[in-house]
């Protein structure tokens, strides 16, 4: 009987009862800001790449330390405008990004997001312009720039008191 009790106790510790609680972002004043999107933040700090899903469905990068959001930072090799033509003419493309993620494209005044229905295309060779030269680049998945959603570059204001932290809260 003692062995049965110990094994049941162990199961209850490892697998606690489920509830309707959700994991949310909370500001320093205890106000719920938004549900947690994705995995729990890594232990290397709150400035890690975190996602904030805005009420309009667009996904912004969030900094929990400053309680601010901004367009997603992309790798330098993914930020340019690419072409299939070796003269850097014709339709303009950008490196594929996940749907709804807000990002910047250099030398444009707005932010951009990929619509849900825009498929990317694989190009075995791409070209991008550097000054007055057209430079050959590596193969990559690209999206037609003319099909992207234009987004106001002003990020949503969370109205939060930093820093943000996560908590498990029961819905009210």
C-alpha cells in the first residue's frame, strides 16, 4: 500500500491537475498585457526574441525588459531586395518570412508583413543591388514584394510598466 501511495504521489507531482489557467505577460504593476505566444522565454534574459500578437493579428517582436514592441529583426543577409534577373531588374523579391510577422526592408519608410496566402518561391540563384552594381547571391526562398502587406511602422503601444514577466493566471 505504501508503494502505491508513493507512486500516485509521484505521478501527481509530475503531472499536476489541469486547470483553465493560462500563461500571460504581466507588467510591473500586475496588469495582464497579453497571452504568452510560443514557448516560455529562454533563461538568457527578457531581451530575447519574443513574440507579441497584436489585436489585428500581426506579430511584432517584443522586448520584455522595456515593455516595447518593434518590427522583427532579420539577419543582415535576409534584409535586402532581391531579383531573379542578373541586371537587378524586373519584379522585386524579399527573403521569406513567416506570415503576419512584421519586419522592415531597408530603404523603405514602412514596415511589411507577409499575408497568410502568399507562398514563397525557391530561386537557385538570386541577385541584389549594391550601389550601382548587381551582385550574385545564394539560393533562397523569396516572396514577391508587391504582394506584401504594407504596415504602419509605428508599433503598438502596450501601455505597460516595464519590465514584463510571465505568470500563470486563471481567466476571470
